[in-house]
C-alpha cells in the first residue's frame, strides 16, 4: 500500500492509524501547491488532488480520510482500532468520524485561506469554540472519545485539534481537551508519525 500525505494535513490521521497498527505501507509526500510527488503528478493518482489518498497493492485508490481510516483498521481487527462491523459501537465510532469531518474539520479549513477577511474567520472561530465546548464536555471523565479504547476517531480528532498551534487558537479554556491532547501526543505511534512526516 501507499499513503499519499502532506505534513500536518488531515492525512496525518490516516498515517497515525498506520503507525498504531504497524501496517506495511509506503508513505509518499505530496506538495499540495504543485500537486507533485517524487514519482510524478499526484493528479494522475487522485484527480481531486487531495490527501489522504491510499493506493492499494491491486491498484485500487481510496480517498476520504474517514473511509481510509476504517479500511486500515479493518486490516488488523485484533488491534481494536475500530469496533467490529455491524455492531452499534461501530456506528458510534462512525458517528464521531462524521462529526469531526463536518463540524470540526470543516470549520478549521477556511482559517487556512490567507485571502479570507478576518471578520469571516471570526465566524468560523466562533463555530469552533462551540465545538470545543461540546467536545470538552463529552470527553469529561473519559480517556478517549469511545471511553477507554483508543480508536480511529481519536486519530482524526487529535489531528484536526493539533492545528490550533499553527492558527494561534488557545485551547487552554477547555482543560479536558487539553489533557486529551497530551495523552495522544505522547503515544508512540503519534510520535513516530510526527518523526516520519518531518
């Protein structure tokens, strides 16, 4: 397999899953501004030009981080990185993946646009504040989103929340989230992902 990624982008969540599972996977860095990688034109792999993109050994291409993470976790079910398909817990995990994608990730995305007026960015930051409050309450008394079990949803949430450092957003009012981030930051797979991407 090959995972096409860009350092610090949402593809980091899929990369974390690979590290957590110990899967054999080539990691290929993509320059998102030029849509190039060391092997050529990234648009020939994924015409949308977005990461993460997973290329399977049989040539199949899989896109969309939430889907890629589930696929990867299903390759090593004994690691329990996602609940078993068909169980209610699996739907709960998918619920979290969807929430992170549509309510957290998508409110961060516009903040990277240098041409977006500051008053517009303020709207998205306010939206994020509401999400932080919700997440801070949901994580209270838990180790991870699903309770005591670390899952792909934690890889995704950690990745998007890590963007607060680059965007100068202060997370300190949400102490539960701060503690959650610290726990995941020090996982061996998280540290290995950071090292590999830099």
